[in-house]
C-alpha cells in the first residue's frame, strides 16, 4: 500500500545490504504520520457537474483528493493504488459516480517529473479504483468521456518524452476500459498534450499534438508533428487543421492546447507555442481559423504551461493558463487588464468550469488549488499535505528538527515532535533562507546555523538566533538566460552541498568543480578539476521553439556528493553525465572511477552517493538513466575507493526517483 507522506528516506547501511531482508513483522508497528509542511503542486481538477459540494483534485505526486463539502475538508482517495502522479481527471457526464484518472505529469520544466503507469477508473465516486492498462503511456494529459455513453472514453498520451516511443497519441475504448485501441498517432516523437470533444456531436474531437523530447541537458519542444488535428468520425480518421493556423512542415511549432466552447461547439480555440505564444479562434468547428492574439504572458515557459479553457457560460470568455491567468471576454481580441491574473493562483496548470454553472471554477496550480463559485469575484485557496520536498536532513536536538527544500517554496525547518500535542501545527514550520531547490542542512557542530541552497548557485547561511540569512554564494553573476557553455560555473538546479563532519566551518558545493570554504562561506576556493565530461554539445541552448536556459536542463554538472564519515579527506562526487570521482586527500588529487563501474549507463545521472559509516573505502551509489530512455534500476557498491565496483541486484519500482 502506498502511503502519502512528506518525508520518506530509504537508507541502506552496508550491513543491511549484505544481510538478508529483515522480517516484515519487525517494521509492522511503524506508522507514518504527517509532520508538515503544507503544499503544493496540483495538476488536474474536476467537479461533479451541478453539484458544488463534490470536487476532485489530482496532484503532481500526491494522488487524488476529494471534497464533499465545497472544499472545506478533503480526503485522499487514491492511496491504495500503485501510482501517485496524476496528469488528468474526468467524470462521466452521464454518471457522476464514474471517475477516470490518467497518471503521469505532462507539464515539463525539468527532466525529473514523475511518470505514471496508465489509466484508472472508479465506479463508486472514488471509493475504490481499478487499473485499466495503458501502462506505457507514462504521461496522460487528458481523459475525455463520451457525453452519453460511459463505455466510450478517449485518453491523450504524451509518452515518457525521453526518446522515440510508439505508445504516444490518442487511445479509445468502447467497453469501459477492458480493451484499448490507439486511434491517432502522428509519429514516435509526438504525443498528445490536450484533447477536446464537441459536446453536441461527440464524433468530433480535437487533438493538440506536441513534438517534444527531454534529456538531462535538453528540452527540445517543437517540430513538424506539433499542431491541432480533428476527427469527425470518433477517431477513425484525422486531419491536420492548418487553414489559418501556422503549423506543420512549413512552420514547426511547439506545445499546443485546444478547447471547445460548451455553449456553442462551433467555436473552438487553440493556444500554440511559437516564437511568441499565439491564440487562434475558429467559428466553424475548425475548418478555418483566425489569429486573435500574440502575447508572451499566454504561455511563458511553454513546456510547463500552454493550456487554455473556455468558460462553459460564454463562448467569448477564454482563460489562458500560465504563470498567471489571462482572461478575455471578446474571443481573444483583447485581454481584461482589470482581471487579477494572480487571484486563481500562480504557476497554473488546469482549470475546470461547471457545465451547469459557469460561475463555478476550479484552478490547479503550484500552490495547490483555488475554487470560486461567483466567477472569480472571490476565491478560496486550498492547501493539502502534498508538498514536494527535494531532500531531508535532521539536526541533533531532542526532539530533532527536520529540514528540507519545498518545490515552489523555501528552505524549511520544522519539529519532529510538538510540545503542544500530537499534531504539529503548520505554523511550527518556518523558512531558513534558500529557495525551492537544493538542500537545507543544519551545521553538525552548531545547530543554530543552517545552510540553504537555491537555483543559480544561490546559497544562504541562516542564523536561527537572529533569524537572518547571509548570502554566501560562490559566484555572484547569474547564469539565467545563458547557455551553459558560456557560464563560468555550471550550477545544476539541484546542485550538491555537503557540510563536513570532521572540520567545523568546512563546506563543499558543486558546479562542474568542487568549491570549498573553511570559514563559513566568507571565501571559496576551487579544489578540483572539471569532474564532468565537459561535452560542449550538452551545454547549448535549450527549449526548442523558445529558449529555456534556467539551469533546469544543464548538462555536465555535478549532481551528488558525499564525505566519508569515517575518514577525513575522502570525498566522492557524481555528475549528471555519468562521471564518478573520488579524492582521498581533501581535493589535492582526484581519481575518475567511472570506467570501473560495470554497466554504468552512459549519460546517466549519479543521483545519490552514500559513503559507508563503517569503512572509508566503501560507498554506494544509485544512477538515474530515465532521461536517456533507460528505466532500469542501477545501484552499485565499491569497497576499495572505486578501483572495483559491483552492481547490486535490488529490484526497485520503475521510477525516476530511485534512491540509496
């Protein structure tokens, strides 16, 4: 049974790995409990039409939640399944007890988004769920249920996006999910990023296709396969819609979105990633299109956004869903400047409009979700325990405190126990500098000092006595907007940081080099050569149609680092291009041991390194190769400082988050 938690660390000591698996009864009495903080990323929302009491929300990696009292209370209803990453939700229009869920996130901003294992259906309003296949779709962007026939369902598959794949496209079932047929396929590099149906003529569907590939070092959004396509016969045949929409071989575009006006299905809108995002409108069911607007705000960082929805009450009221939400009430000619684009949320991903009451709107975003019952005059903000935490650390206090970085938040600190009772209030958590990515770690010699990382090489030392941070980053110049090859230091979004357990005040951080301070960040020195491949072909502009150089696709950077707790001077590093190095003399000399690791995936990310607590030469490491289209589990061990290594046959779930 999958348990929804905020912190879960899988720790293998050398003794544990060498021994047999312990008796499960030993751990049967251990129970997870929520300690905080609250948050955050919601991807999909849907409500029961005409019943404002019932709504569902799907999290990026926190399962499905349901409310039956207009959002006052929520219950997790997806815990008993094998997946927790939700990409799409749908309720059968003719039977509100039938709820569908497509798994796997389709909003791509980094190469580490959670993937799914297909589609699920509930026939009792979310009480129980049945897995109905499509495991190899990996990322499902939309599920569409026929307006009157609950057995006919369409699923939009984006695919894993890490390389060519046959399972991309649009799937259809006519027997309630027992069997599936792929009814639309452009090519093995193009998936479906959105799907819409004509509510009055359900044989007409529109597919928004997206040609996309992601690697550790690259987002390549766009190509000849991207565009809007239509079927008039329930998926038997499809045609590209280019009469007024620039797309296809003559004008490659990127991510696309499409929606049909519920109040007048002849009106269709499309949002297309181009050099500048473009909004198109059709008034004849897609036969012809007119460019209505070009505006960067409609699709900033297109891979992470690019979605639009039409109000069910008015064919001319359209919302573009991006960092903020833009609203037009004249079909896209102009956008309402008085509309507060931040009121529904920030970093938005999905909106749902009640077809029986257009004033009821749900919005999913990186802060969780918002609800309105008066068309946006007022919004209710919902927070659920679904925070995505990057790493976790604890201090030496009794009871101990927990430290972590929260996606779209800060570096946080909170208690493991609370004197006021069993439950820990959210107010017990507070920021300790840094930002959403990286590490938050207490000084092992002085727990009143916390080191907190951030993207772009950001680094703070936070003093809990004064509650003030001090900026101690290695290099002040920003890398944002520059291709990695032009940067002095290549900082990963999630660059490694290690606080020495042997020398007070000594800290290491990693770019392509190892940087060391011995005086709590007052100055830094480089103590290593470039410990990556330094392959310049993996340090170029990223994004595709539109550039996206924000340290989230940087190749040839250090990703993991570990100090031996047994012997001073032993330090290990791992890069996101498959390189493992070690020093035994505090950085004076380094040895690249990558060639000694049998079966080490080329260009794999050395995701985690764990130095033994008992022997200085022993180390474990895990490798994530899914960005290069390899979903295997890779765990290695060395007992001689990397001179020889063995691969450990540990069966881990197919995931992009396998940890040692």
